């Protein structure tokens, strides 16, 4: 007799439901078309049109909200397919199981991360746990029992799920619980990355061994801190691959998510804080190309643009600050500060259309700055300059029309 089918969770998981509800349906052609952290805020079904993605998203939310089984989800999936006329790849059983289980477990683990952060002062350690059966990947089995502080960078890439149909989870511990269990903090695991080769036989990405492409991110951080999750994911790649990744696998809709998050942080008075960067947007390819042509020896380490406690946000009025993500793409001109003729530490100056009397709002952007002690990025500093300060030969133009 077959074992009875159970729902994803025995009780309603409010945080998991919130994670799925807040995702925005979007279309993709391939499952790995986006950078992994983007899935923390956007929902997709590879190859499905927009109306089908929206309907399946609603069905998954209903399934997790009402504790529906896979069989119940399949019935609604069949109705959506019949109504839309969508023809999908793969078998019905495989496709529905993948959608159901992937979204359920990812949502649960995202909600679990929020719970972990809420209790981090009392239970500051996490243990990686696999299912310990024959289906577990060898490397996931090897990570089983790894105990590290919640703040460890390892959890940014290895917090489960770590691949398609990965069932791994975590357990949190207090100091007392660790001692009672006769367990101790593990040595920091060494992370080996493997290259991902695209259809043109070029390196398109670098992914830690044991993790499927697109899964080397923390699903909880990608939901709660989408700017930081994606920014650090990109910053871990070589600069040339970052540029290609932004161009091909960061959709315009996600830039809007980051812009909205910037404005939400401003409203809450949390735009920047000591040692906590805010990823505002990403540098556009045309500007990067123009800069490299004019200054081929200058170092260019990252395309992720950050605001930090050094960004001098008080130099601009609030209504201007709200426009910062858009101004970093739509500016009047780009200059290079000639104060450093060797360009060992390049400083770009973006002129905006924002004027207050005789003074103009400018965005000073210093490349290759240490952010959060873990990676480098262009960091913005906001200023107001008089017209005569922009003259006298100190600044050299890079692109007269900038991002327009």
C-alpha cells in the first residue's frame, strides 16, 4: 500500500507564505537565465508565458497557504495548462513536482532564515543537516554536521537548498545547547569553485563545488536583503564576468526592485549604516567600455555600485536622494577627476540635471573601494559643485552624453 501523501508543512508557515506572496511573477526562457539571488524576489516558470507564470504563482501560494498536497497542486496546474493552451517541456509528473517542491522548500528555508536572524542573539550557531539517505549528494553529505556562526560568509552561498530537489536544512544552537550536545564550531570549510562554460565555450560563471548553478546564494538573504545578496554574488566574480552577468542575467524589473528598496530604506532612515552597504544599482556597460578605452591601464574591480556611511547623503535634499538609482543610469556627463593622473584609485564624477541656484548635484564614484571588508565596489559620494569648480582642467570627460 502506498504511503499517504502529505502536505509540505504540518502547520501554516507564515514567513514562508510571506516569502512566496511577495515574489513578482516574471518570464524566463531558461531556469538559470537569472542570477540566483533574483529568485528571492521574483517567481518564474521557465518557458511559460506571463499569464501562466502568474496563475502558477497564485496556485503555489494557495498550496502553501492551505497546506495542499502535490496531488492537489497538480489538479490546479492541469486546469491552468488547459485554460492557457501552454505546451511545456518534460512530463507532467516531473514538471509539477519540480515546481511544487522547489518553491515549497525554498520558501520554507527563506522564512526559516528570518526566524534564525530574529533569534541570533540567543542561538548564534547553525548546523548544516542533510537527509542522510541514499538520495543525498555526496558533497551535501560531507557538509552534514558543519557548525558555524550565523555571521559566517559560508552561509551566504551554502545555506540550503543548494540545488534542484535539495532537501537539506539547518538547525540553530545556543552556546548551552552546543555544549549539551557535545558539539563544537567547525573549521571554516574551504570553498572550491568550478567554471560554468556557456554555449560559446566561454566562462559564464563560477559556482562552488557541490552547488547547482543558480543556487549558490542564501534564499533568506535574497528575500530580506535583495540588494546585498545580489551585490555580493556579483562581486565574487571577476570583473569581466560581472559585466556580462549584469547585461544578460539581471532583468530590468530587478533594477526596479532595488530602486524601490532604496526608497524604502530612505523612508525608514536606514539607507546606510556603519559597515552595512546598500547596493543601489549596477554600472552600465557603455560607461565601462568608454572608461576602459580611454584609460586602459586603470583597474576596474566591480560593477556593483554601493552607498555606505561615507556617501555623504546629507549633501542632497531628500527628493534628490530618492532619484539616486535612476541618476546612476541617466546622467548628463561623466568626468574623471584628474587629481590622480596615474588613475591608481579612479574617481568618476557623474553630472546630474539637478540644480540649486549656481550649484549642481554631482555623484562622485570612487572605484575599487573595500565594502563590508569582503569585496570591492564603486562607492558613491554625493556633492554640490559650483560651475567654476568644474572648470580649470582638473576633470577629463569620458562620455559627453553619459547613459542617455
